[in-house]
C-alpha cells in the first residue's frame, strides 16, 4: 500500500487503492514475486487479449487485465490450474474470474466505509467508451514477462 503509489503518476493517484488490491491479490494467488512498473495515463483501454469488469455505483470504476508479452497467459494457467495453449475465451474466462476476485475484494473494503459498488459480469470487448478520459495503465511483471492492469472511472 505504501509502495504502489510511488509507481502511479499524480493524475492516477485516485486509483492507488484498487491497484494495491490487485497487486496484493496477485502476490497471494499467482506468484509472490509479482512486481509493478511505472504506470502511465492513456486515453484508451487495450482492445485485444483482454478482459474487463465494471464496478457500478457512486465512484464506479472499470478495470481490465490485458496481455503484454506472455504473462497474462501464464496468470490464466496458474489461476485456473490448467495448461492453456493460447489466450482465447477459455483462458480469458480464468482472467475474468481473477479480475472478479480483485474487484470483489476492493468493493468489500469500500463497503466497510459505507460505499457500495456492484460488480458487473466480465466483458471481453473494447470498453473505452465506458471510461472517463483518465485511464491508468500499470505494467505488472512476473519474471521477464508482462501484462497490464488498467483502471478508470466509469463515464
């Protein structure tokens, strides 16, 4: 929780909570050697090899897991305990379940503060239109492979 904000640009500091939850969940469920790189602000979500989920309500968000150079497939295999050959709907379904776990933990934490968000089903299509313009894209590394955790406020 103290380290993650150092990797987020000033414009993305409002996402530090969910990014920290994502990193902690990945460390616990996927690989204890997961680490993040410097986040960047961007204008669109990844459009292929990705899964997203909306958290609707006051202060709603949309988050996404997407491929970088092989790590998302690795994450899918570890989470589902299956040997997926490629990123397709079967493997991305595992990524969607992991994203649901991350978002559920984040939403549960907010509910203890009296803030309530409803998790929507995972989405496998371009969701840029659902997001406000400030989209924070965080590279996440497992060894020499990378994937992205991307988050924005709902439009």
